[in-house]
C-alpha cells in the first residue's frame, strides 16, 4: 500500500515524521535508486527499495491485537490533556501500532490494534459495513416498539443512521434501567449515544462486545491477545 514517504519512514522507525521530511528535503532518501526531494512522493515499503543515507529501510513486522479497552481511555496514540491512551497498555510492543477506528472515552470493549495500514483502510472504509455489536444500558423502560423503530434508522444532525439491529434484553424495574444489544453497520461519531439521546434515554453503560466475528472471550479488561493468522486472513476477506 502506497503512503507518503515521510509517513513510511516514520512507521519504519527511521525518524519522526517531521525529521523524515527534513531527510527528504536534504536529499538523503532514495526510492528505487532515485533521490527523492518532493514531500508528496508516495512509496510502498513492501514493494519499493527505500534507502536513507545508503542504508535500506526495512518494514516493521506487522502486528495485530484484540484489546479490551477500559472506560476512561483515549482511542489515540497520544493525548494533549495527558489522559491514558490505548498505547499505555502496550509497553512491550515496539512496533508503532494504532487503533482501528475509535471507541469513545467512556465506551469500553473490543478494539483492534495494528500497524497494518492496509487492513485499517479496508476495515474502516464506509463501504465495508463491518458489523459491530454493543451492550447498552439506558435509564428508563425501553419498549420493543421503539427498538423496532430505531432499527429502521434515526435522523441525526449529520444525516440518517443506517438500519441496525436493536434488541431489548432485559428491564430492571428496581433500578429503572433497560439492557439492550445494538449492532451497527456504520461508524458515525458517538452514534449509539446520539440515537438514544434523540429519544431521551441517557446511556449509563456502553460496551463493544463483538467486531465482525471477533469477541472478547478470554480477554480481561485492560488486556489484549494477538490475532491468529487465520483471524487476520478473515478480516482481509471482509474488505474484499
């Protein structure tokens, strides 16, 4: 997969993106034997021969993890406010991994982490419609009729949501809370919370329990496991 050369060098651990830009402008980077000085140049580290000061740049080993993100964790590689990020849970991983998509600060659950930009693109492109299932807790009694209505789509400020599956699992009369399961096929920002707000149901708990065929089985909160080769292959199949 072709990417901007400074990004390729950064992901390969050669230098930060800004320093990589300086190396390119200084004429220290070659692609397939040709000196490159244009910052917009793209290259594929797995197909092109890239050198910095005559030394070949090797691609990082591709890594794939299934992570159980806790509440109050940012789905980003860094946070200007100093809050915990998902990378704080991967101190032993040397590759520059990043989250595939996002989970809100107060949403916990299944999050994929990788350094494979091609897979990230395939899974997060809007046309893929990868199913994502959540367990949702709301205040009040949520009817089957409303669940059916919400499944057809909800008009939000940025457009109507795609059809989804909303199932009422249980109503706790003592706590006045309803437990739902919601499966989405798109990725609007804060989609479930905004859908519930539209009908005046505050969300007290939101947890992603499944991403495509992957579940949290065997993974504790704040922990992760590597994906198997067959799981990675199945994820690539979803992108075709």
